[in-house]
C-alpha cells in the first residue's frame, strides 16, 4: 500500500475566454509528513458542583494529532464577483478541487 507524501497541489480557476484568473486553491497531500503538524481545538470544559452551587465554563486550547497524514488546505481564494449568481457554481467547483 502506498501513502501520499510531500505532494503539493495548486488548482487555478481561469476564465477560458478572457484568460482572467478567478481563483486558486492549494493542498498538501499529507499534513505532518516531513515536518511537524499541530492542530488545535478550542474546547469548553464545564466544572460544576451541586453542593457548592457552582457552574463554570472554562475554555482550553487542546493540541490535536487526528489530522496528521490527512490532506490539508493551505490556500483558497475566489474572486468576489464569483460569490453570487452564475459564478457561484464555478467557485463551488474550485472548492471541491
């Protein structure tokens, strides 16, 4: 079985008639392959006590490793003119790439 490694992919959305650049997206095939990759989650921890009548929500930043070796989006840009109307389908296509 082969695994993806350091591959980097850049997708470009171009208007074929005018040659105008309308958007880009890029991904790394495998996060954490050649250098450490850290992701963080903003968790809310609840500390409560009925006896003391205390209920506190505390935010904690937690380091995750579940995303290591997953594909990672490294860039995404869509021309604002494509965010509504007929261009929305083209922007959606780029996001799928």
